[in-house]
């Protein structure tokens, strides 16, 4: 019971609104458009917490009658904690509302200052207008006192001056309209030129894309690979023929070197013009074979590079049937 009374007192102290808010009277430190929402929040807090406190008192009375007060203390403590949490939330909301009201009050003060400044400016303008009106009235009275012809001349001159001003303004407006129309036309021509250039670039890119797509079709790549393989086989056959000729020449040279019986005849034969001519023919044939071999090796290297590049492209496109056929030839070349 002591705990419940202490809690009840705390709740009454913390959630009791200010007297100004209870009586719905305007507070001196807050504007009128902020006091009404605060009164609503405080009334809702009182209406929400009243039934809860009554429920707690009824629960305590029931527990006293039943005689088992101690097991229900935990329930009371949990409810008290919930109420305290609600109290903290309400306090935070109240603090935020107060901060907002202070900001609004400062904004209202700034607006009032601005209003006073504008009223001063308006009063000054009215005074200046009154002075101008008085001066105009004096000028009109003086003009009425002057001679009739003089007033007519003044009116005529004023009318002519106004007409000149209107004519000048009209010319300026027309000139500005012409300048704007010229600028719009130039801008449209510039945009049209840019659009044509863009369309031309787009057409060029489309043509390049079409040519690349046509040049890298699967049929053409297969035909090109077949042609390369045929040329590669032809070069291999030519290389084999050249190697066979070189072997025959080596055998002939070995036979000539091993024949020791007819050295004199060989010397005579070597000194003869037929031997020199045969030697020149052999040297020329050997040089031609070496040059053909170099050309064949260069072609072979270029064909290998191109074949590897085509392999990579075909593997990227998912077509690997031709690469499996060219694998043994590449192994021969590597050997």
C-alpha cells in the first residue's frame, strides 16, 4: 500500500498540467496558436492516466480482500514501469512542443519586426506621396494662374514628350523581340545541325557494326580457318620437299668427301668450270631453299597468331568444333 501511494503521488505530481492549461487561459510566454495543442495534449494525458490509477486502486483493494498481496506486487511494478515510460514519452513530447513553440515565437517576433519595418516604409512612402500631391496641386494652381496660351504650350510639349517616350519604348520592345527571334532561330539551327551530326555518327557506327558482324560470321570464320589449314598443309609439304633436297645434297657431299681414291680427278673436276657451275647452282639452290624456309616460317608464325586469335573469338562465342580439328597440327608445329 505504501508503494502504491508513493507511485500515485508521483503520478499526480508529474502529470498535473499548469494552471494556465487547465483553465484554457493564454500563457504570457507562448503564442495563442501553440497553447491550444498543448491543452489538448495535457487533457488527453489526464484522461488516459485517470482510469489506469483507478484500476490500480481497485486491484490493490481486491488483493487486500483476497489476502495474497505479495505475488501481485510484480504486476504492479510492471504496470508502474509502463506508466513511467509513458510519462517519459509524454515529457519528451512536451519538451519538443515547447521547443517548437519557442521557435514559432521567435519567428513571430521576426515577422512583427518585419511588419513594423514595412509599416514605417509605407508611412514614409505615403508622406512622400502627400508631398508630391501637394507639389502637384501647387503646380496646377500656378499653371492655372499663368496665361492660357502658356498652359496650352506646356500641355502640348508634355504630350509630345510622352509620345516621344512611347515611341522610343515601342522601338526598344520591337528591337528586343527581333533579337529574341533571331536567337531562337540560331538556337534551332544549331540544335538541328547537332542532331544531323549525331544521326550521321549513328549511321556510321551502325555500318561499322554491320560490317564487323558480316565479317565475323560463323560460316566465314570456318571458311577462313579451312583456308589457313590448307595453306598450312601446303607449307608443310614444301618444307618436307626442301628438307628432302637438303638431305640429298648432304648425302652427295658425304659421298664426295668419302671418295678418297679419285682425289686427283675430284681436284680436276673441282677446278673445272663444270664443278664451279654446279657449286654455284648448289649455292643458289641452298640460298633459295633458306629464303623459302624463312618465308614459310614467317607465314607459319602469322598463321599461328591469326589462328590463335580466331580460336579465342570462337571459344568466346561457344563454337569449338574447328579448334579440336586444328589441335594436332598445332602440336606438330610446336614440335
